[in-house]
C-alpha cells in the first residue's frame, strides 16, 4: 500500500534558495508533492520527518531534463515565508498569516477581539522591544 500524497503548487514572487542546495531558483510556480505520513515500509515511522518533492524548472542547458528536489517541509516553509515578506518584518508576516486564518477569525469573534486590537497589541510589542534594544545613555 502506497503512502498518501498531496499535490499542490508553491508560487514564489522572487528568486529563492533552499538550504543545502547550491542554486538560486527562479521565481515562478513549482509543483509540490507532500507525503502525508511515513511510508508503510519505513523501518522507524516515529523518526520519519515530513518532506516534500519540489518539481524544479527545466534548465536552458538541459531542456528535456526533469529535475526534482527533496526538501524538508520546514525549509520550504521558510523559503515561502521569506518570499512573502518582501521587506516586511517576520512578525508582520506572521501577524498577517494569523489574521487571514478562518479559525483564528472565529476565535477572535467568539472572544470579542478585533483585528484593530491585535494590530495595536503587536505594534506596542514591537515598539517596546525597539526601545529596550536601544543603547542606553551613560552619565
């Protein structure tokens, strides 16, 4: 019995890199195949780590060569987060992702918390961190 796999697409707006792969990959759409659980013949399923197969673009030097790259799910997620940030602070990216999550929106509604309140809370945290990181004047 084969392990279930999910097909999806990752879209990168900018060229990107993956740790351990010495090539900058061009912006564009990449086919992604994710293995959802450890293969049935895996000797130690508890040690299995989720990974994905990224279908790479063909190179001009080898137009008929189909290439794939097996990467950890964490490395792919990090590359996608960096691409989406496009100059934003990482905290801003995570705030936007959190606020776009339907489940988070339902919890916010149930708790009576508005998007404006969360944005204010996160901006206050960033401001207080910036002032605590600033060098202190010594007399």
